């Protein structure tokens, strides 16, 4: 598929890019080559290939949750600039 200068200008306008004439030519050629490669991929027989969401099999890599004691409130709030009781106090941002 051949990308025209008009196509490049349209994409540049959508992306809010100002391109020089040389850039329009250069990007037009590059985009055309990319689309030619994608067209070659369409020639592949994929009827027997199973759909996948990932190339490699994934498994849960998260560690198990383990209950353990948390830090004491006084230690957590030791460097708080402002506190109220056992909570951080922050400025009100919503009326």
C-alpha cells in the first residue's frame, strides 16, 4: 500500500505535528514500507494457529499474602508534618 503525501499530512494534522516537505517525503516512504511488511504477514496461513494473548505461558508471580504485625502508630506518624490523633492530617482540597 502506497502512502501519499496527503495521507502523511492528514496524520500529521491529527498528531498536531508540523512537518517539513523533506519529513513528509521521508515519513511517507517509511510508512509505506511498514504497510508493505504487514501485507506480507497477511500471506501467512494462520488457520491452524491457536489464538493467544501472550507468546509465553504466564503464571501468577505474586507472592502469597502473609499476615504479620504492622508498624506501631507512633512510629508511622513520627515524621508526619501534621497529625490528628492517630491519623495524618492533610489540607482539604474538595469543598
